[in-house]
């Protein structure tokens, strides 16, 4: 009987020890599961899934296994964390949280959350950061809209100051690099201008004269840049070279060469996504064709200009440009020219879109005015429209129609009034 009692007592003691051990393990596991955060090396944080879900600023965790899922939380010190979760082990119970800490309510915290949400297309819905969520003192920024409700720029958002949205570069100067022969032009040629360098061929009909064939052989190219590497609209400083021969063939007289204007220049440009400024130097001279010199009733005009240029362009939205330019000639022939020229106009020309096929043609519209002091600030006005194609390097090929009204754009004949309509092909590097 005594042995039986001793055996029973031993069994009970062992069961009690085992139960106490199980309770201790269970309590430790419960404390571990309820832990909100532990310090991890390199500033990372480790959270358990249950504890973290309660502190999630965007509602339920959308995909616990996704390394791109975005989270934010608040700790006892009033700091908010913004970053991404990554799987730490196979059980999925513990996650590695890589984040940076910001003071709640600060602009830096709200900017970081908005930036992360925009990058993952999680704006709105269950994952939006609301003003009354307790996470900030003002609503998160939304992507800004401009003319006709179109987005201004990917980095421009409602809540930005005028300077932040319209003046300062999207990429600060700390991110600029020095480049030789960069890709993309910071200040492209005016699309509807008859005097800018490019490759073009235009056949027009003038009622009082007949058919004219105007050809331009030239182009503009960047040489040096201190700025970004963006192809569509680079930012920073840029030095460009330009040159062209602008000639006319007289279609009605066996396509004889009527006249040629020569242009060469060195533009210096500063530009952001929305503003571009141009200065520099250009030379232009005009020459009558040999066959026209042989005609006794025609005399050559000595027309030459050496000018300093001051240009400004503004893009209210990505595909629209407004511009104006003042040219001042410090050397010119006083018999045929005066110092000042004024150019202005607008363009709608869709920029390159990587989501569209290169074969996809898109419409364009451009209108340009060019006034001359020697004509009492008269000049010409031209409008072009048609379809265009853009390359990944932002070169542009256009086909379309043109309407021209005013003084002849060639300097040898620029006192003659013309009204002509025709079609052409234009290519800008």
C-alpha cells in the first residue's frame, strides 16, 4: 500500500512539473506574440503579424507575403515608420520591417507615405492616409492637375507651393551629372518656325506667284550638359549647337534656286520640367540664287545679322508649350535690317510615351509668329497641323499641312506679302 502511494505521489509530482513547464512555455510564447517591436541591426524593425496588424495605418495587411506591401505604424515615442515588409521565415508569423522613422504630423512623414503610396499605385481605397486618421495634421498630397484636368507632372502634387510646383527642378542639383553629347534637347526648335534649324520640305501654293518649294537642311544638337539624363525633358544647364541652310526652289521656273538663308548659332539653355530659358548667339546671312542674279531685274540684298537671343518657354502641361523670344542684333546692315526681332507661339505636341507603339501616330498643332523691326514689327504668321511620330530618344517626324500669311520668310524677299497653303514633312533630331 505504501509503495502504491509513493508511486502515485511521484507520478503526480512529475505531471505537476510538466504542467508548470508547459504553462511557462505558453506564457513566454504569449509574451513573444504580443510584443510590438524589437530593435534589429541596421535600424530595421521586427514585428509579429498579430501585433503589427493592429498598428497598421492602411487597414488590413493586403498581402503578407509580398515584399512590396507598404505599412506604417506608431510607437510609444510618437514616431511613425514608413517602408516595406519582407518575409523573415517560412512560418509567416514574423516579418522583417525595413523602415525609416519620422515625427508624426511632420511634412516629411506625410511626404514619405504619399511617395510610397504613389510608387505602388495604392492611392485611395483602404490604404489612403486620411486627415483624421491621427497620423498627420493635414491630408496627404494628391497628384496635381493642370490645364483641362491633365496631370501637371508626376512629382507635382496638391499642397505644393508655387515655387515647388512651377519653378524648382524636380531633380535637385545634387542629382545632376556632367555629360558630353547627351541625349534629348532641353530647348527644342519651335515647331512652326520657318527659321529654326531642322530637316524639312514644304511645298506651298501662292495665288499670285504659283508653287514654291522650301527646304531646310540643318539641325540642333546638345554638346555639353550639367543636369539630368532624362530624354524627354532634361533639367539643368546645356550648351547646344545649331546650323541650317534654308533654301527655296522656284517650282514654276524649273525648280531653280531662288535664294538661301544661312544660320549658325550656339544656344545656352537652363531648363526644368516646366520652364526653359535660352540665351546665346546666332549669325544669319542671306544670298540670292545664281540664276536670279542673272536676271537683270533682280538685285541681291546684303542682309546679315549677328544677334544675341533671349528666349523663354513654359509648359503648363507635359504636351503643351508656350514660348516667346527676343533677338537683338549687335551687328547688322543698316540699309536692310534693324536690331530687334520677336518670336512667339504655342505648340501641342505629345511627348514620347513608352506605353504606346512607335508606329502609333498622334496629332500635333503649332502656331508661330515672327516680327521684324525693319518691317515696323510686321512679319509672318504660320500654323501647322497633322500627325507625328516620336522616337525613344525624343526625335520627332511630322507630316501635315501649313498655312502661311505675311511677309516672305526668306530675307531676300521679306518685303513681299504672301498668303500660301501647302503641305510638308519635318524632322527634328
